[in-house]
C-alpha cells in the first residue's frame, strides 16, 4: 500500500504580481513535502495579456516568461528559467508538478482583421440576432517579440469561430465568425444552447491546423518543463473529441503515469459521466458536485442533512476519477464562480475530502496561506495541518461509515499494517455537541486515542469489544487516533 497522496493548488487569484511566485515555490518545496503535499497544480505558465494577469487571458503559448511581449519578459509568476528551476526543485523533494493549460481561447491579439460575423443571443448562442456584417476583430497573433522561435504558427480569424469585441464600433457582444465551415462545435456543454464560446477569441478545434498545432504545443511544453501532468482549464467549452485525442497523445508521449485532471465545471453527474465516457476515462475530473454540496452545507448549518453529503457526487459514483476540492481560485470571494465555503465548516469540509478512502484531494493555496487583494482572508494552517497529518499517517485501511444522523456523522479508517499506528475515527457535527459510537477493532482494546485537531482535549479509551464513543463539539470536527510517541 502506498502512502496517501495530496495535491495543492499553488496559487489564488490575488497572488502578488511581483514575479516571485516560481521562486516561492522552489523555496517552499521542502516545507510542502513536510506537511504532506505530494503534487502541486501551478497556474498557467504562458504569457498573458499583461504581467498582472493571472494567466487565463493567454496570449502566447510558447512564451513561458522568456520574450519581451505585452510589456514584460516575465509572467505574473516569474521567468521561464525560474519556472524550470522550481519544477526541478519540487521533483527533487518528491513533489509532482501539474501545469494549468488554457486551451479554450486567446487574448491580446497583435492586430485587428476585417471579417464577417453573426451576432448571437448571449443567453442562447444558437439564436442569431443579426444578419452577417463586418467587424474589425482582434484575432491576428504574430508574436513580434518571439518571432518563429519554437513555432512558426501564426493565428488569424480563420483559426477561431467566435469573438466578443468589434473594434470598429467599440462594441461588445457574442459574435460567431461567419465563414465557410464555421459554426459552434457541437461536442461541448449545452448551457446557453451551446457553450463553445466562453471569452476572447474562441479557438476553433474543427480547424485541422489548429488541432495539430495545439497537440504539438502540448508535447513541446512537457518536453520543455519535464512536468508530471496537466490541469486542463474550461474543458466543457472545448470539443470533447479534441480533449480525448489530446489526452491520448500526451499519455502516449510521456507514459501512463502522466497525470491529467480536467476542469469540467458542471454539477450535473450525468453530464460528467457522459464526458468521461466520451474521453475513455483517460483523465480525472474535479468534483464540482461535491464542492457545491459542501457550500450548501456551510450556508445551511444544522438544516443540512450531513448523512446525504456524498449523494449525487462524482466521488461517490466515480471514486477513481474524482479530484475532490473544497474551494479554488474561481470559487473564492468576488470571482467568477464565487461559492466560498464558510469558515466554520471549512475544517469539516477538508476532513470530508482528506480523510476518506476515495478521491484525490486538493488543498487550496488560499485556504492554507491566505488570500490577498483588497479584502484579504487569513490562512487556516493551524486547522489544516492536523488534517494533513492525519491523512499522511492515519487515514488508511478499510472504511466504515456511520452516516446515521442528520447532524452528526462519523467514519472509521481501520488502519494498515504497513503504517504503524494508523487508523482513525472522524466525527463531524453541524449542530450541537455530538457523539458517535463506532467500532475500531478488538485489537485496539485498551488504547487511548486523542483528538488530533485538539478541538477536544480528553482521551478516549477503546473498550474491550473494540468499540468507543467518540465526541465532537458543535459545528466542528474531531479526528480521533492513537497518538504517536512524541504526542503521547
């Protein structure tokens, strides 16, 4: 049995735009490993529309902070050399690095072009609300600072199928490009009629040259960075057949251990299942359904039935393909998908992701180190470190659930012989102080377990028959386990 693995999303929206983030990652690699982090998902590494852009306004995929473009050589996070060094330092410390790929759109074009479009209803992109007309669109990418280095491919309006700004009229809208063989791709999410278009200049994966170029770029990037995997951004907006082919080619190039997780932001399980079927289960998906259940639970308090917390979630139906998370850069306050989980419930939410048998859990940088920007939020290291410790050392073996009460739930991990002293009993309450009587094993008789979170200070003796009554404070979580020698 291998040790549990834990991912960290190593950024939040307001990380300082000081160009030092890659250096921070390199310096912190030993500390991250020490708290139980085995992989990091890093933000987009490619040149964006400015040195302040978080990376999702992607301009040049081949500029990793190497060329003077968009007023900067470095990206928000640093230079290419610093990125390469940070990845090497992570790997030296046993931490895999997954790079965020933004393949849905391009932004910050170098020149405008004249072409015809049809304006569509933003609420129903299949509904045309104009006749074809000409616009001046920002769709020509010549990369004057990079030239032909790494790739001679230059983008123009033929490589896109939609855009959102007419420079001639200074007007915004959703404009589908009107040219031969141009339409929205049908292999996408059906929200707003068709959700191929998201923002900026929308990449047209029906174009064979685009299809080829993006796959070549994916291979170039992994060769250049020697990273261990990819996080694919906004894939419900991208031709699902392309995602299937892209994943297959990356795995063929780097081997079956090359890891890919996709952001398919859809809480509908049927849609997720259909997507996984389409792409032959080659990648994992973030469990958006669980995130929204955790968010709902944090808002509803004792009115939420905790015994149903995993119903209709990806980790319940597809445990080997679910990446569980509590919050991320999009769900943090004031961002596009704001659904921030209240502080009181956050430790319980992390227990539900970190200490269970199923899912690949992610710890959010903003939760651990805090959030910057105009309305900062303090990090929760003191609350999260005991849970990370428990995941690393205690949460192994068979799992028995005691989800038999709406406001107090618990589960037991029975431990594994490979990890001495492993095993734990977790209790969560969203109401008053609670308790849960649970069986941890007759071989545990006489052991005195403590609450690793220190929310409860007493010890609990395991009875001769292997049972014990485990306590939890109201609106809290306790993780009971045999203390290690230094804690005993």
